[in-house]
C-alpha cells in the first residue's frame, strides 16, 4: 500500500434508502498528524440523524481499528490532508441493511418474528417502526 497524497480534500456520500440503514466498518486506519477523517449524517449541523450512531471524527489520530458505525440517514465521509506528512490511509467497508424484515415466514403452527434483519449480530435503530 502506498502513502496517500498531501493537500487532499475528499468527500463521499452514501445516500439513505427508505427502510434501510447503512452499516460502516473500518478495520484499521493510519493517519498522519494534521489529517482528518470524519463520518457524519448531516453536513450542515452537529446533530446526528435520529436513529444513527454519533458522528465520528479522527483528527491527529495515528491509528485505530474495529470501528463500527450505523445510520438511518445519509453517510458523509470526508478526508482532508495537510502538506506536511503522509500515511497509508484507511479502507471503509459498507452495506445497506434492511431495517425491518419484509418477509416473515410462518405457517399455521410455526414461525419467527424478529426485531430486524440480522437480529443478534447487529443492533436495531432508535425510532424504528415496523409494520
């Protein structure tokens, strides 16, 4: 892996999808002093989207690992670098997860009702309404 360039300003937006949440995972990141990685739900406010994890900000932090983040809104990922140092960066994996399962399987005698897709392995969102 090669170092990232100096003087970068990058912004990626993962748009929300009704009935889904966005799950992000950062296995590891390596940043140089003066560089900043931010993950937010609202670019123009410090308030997080209802039903979302708190905004993340890693500035002047050299190393981190196993970071999970979930939102029911948009996910805005910004990365800025200065002109002083370089490092090897980060990789963010993401997927859209259906908040409320659309298909329940049951017959007249047996079945299953779950809180959300992947119950027991991922957490459910605040203010989630399933019919």
